[in-house]
């Protein structure tokens, strides 16, 4: 990700690249300028500041430089070298992506590869679409655990859905109490409560062996034996990021 503040020896002040929504593009424009051209821009800036057309300080210089860039961009300037389109995303989107839980980024790559528009669709455009869709954006912000066993992964993601489903509560206090019961429960009770909830919803027969893992050869009892309940509870205590 581009550092939002850049220094150039020819310029009198540091450049705030984040003043433009695509900082990588802005930075590329500056870098393509020769040292002589950058000195020329500085000289013209000092003359305009002396004449009172702009103010001789960091903010004034950044406004002055950004105006020149936008004029050249409108005139048809484009980058002359191949740059990763992801780095041309607005800084806000780059920072949002960088802040996602590490496994969520892996799953996003998988989801992108499965998209019917792949490989014609750029990954950067795929991420922008998710960022601009509040529902998808919120879903991907929820940390998802990475499990080695399919049974544990399924149980963990089911519990995340239970924790995020606040539609059945009249007040935020009731919803918080519901979540706190999962957060503070003893390991043995945690195992029993999650097992009972999954059995009540017949998830093994209606979801896991139908949509999640068709062709699963073990029975329901073995399925629950394979779930690493300790791993799920440790994840809730250490990495889960949507507690109310």
C-alpha cells in the first residue's frame, strides 16, 4: 500500500498522496516527472505564492500540486507502466482490505476465483464491489476461523451466524446478554449447548451432508465427535471481532 506521505527533494513540502482518491495513480504521475520538471513546479509555486495566488505552506503546496495533476489527468495523461490495479483503489478501500482478518483475505481470493466473471474481472474491481455493498462488506468484516477439519469449520461458521443474528431480540441489551452467554460459558457447557442447538435444527441431515459436505461417510454421532469445540471457543475469545 502506498505511504500517504511522500518526500521529493525538488519539492518544498511533503506531498499528501491521500488528497487524491487513487494515491497510487497520483504518485505515479509525480514519479514520471523528471527532476527538472519537479523543480520547475516548485519555482512556479514560489512565484505564485509571492504574488499572493497561493499560500506558501504545506497545505497550499499540496492544493497547488493536486490542481496541476487533475488538469493533466483531464487532458489525457495516463500511466506509462503497468501497475497492479489493486494499488490504484482509493486508499479507504485499500486500508479496509488490509484490516480484514487474515483468513478472510484468503477466502476472498477463493471467492474471486469462483466468480463467473473470473479471470476477466480484476481482483481490485471485485473488492471494490464488495466494499460498496454494505451487506457484503459487513459480512466479510467478520473474522472467520481457519479450521483443518470440515466438521469444525461448519460448526464454527454456524455459531458465528447465531452470534450475529440479532433479529429475534427486542433490545440491544437482550442481544448482548445472549452473546455474553456464549462468551462466558464453561467448556463442557459450551460443547453441550452448541451440540444441542445443531441437533435441534437438524443441521447434520439438512445442511452439512446436503450442501456443505455431500457424500460424507460418517454418521451424526461421529460428526460431533470430530468437532474441535476447544478450537472454536478459543477463537471466540481471541480473534472473533463482532461482540456487541
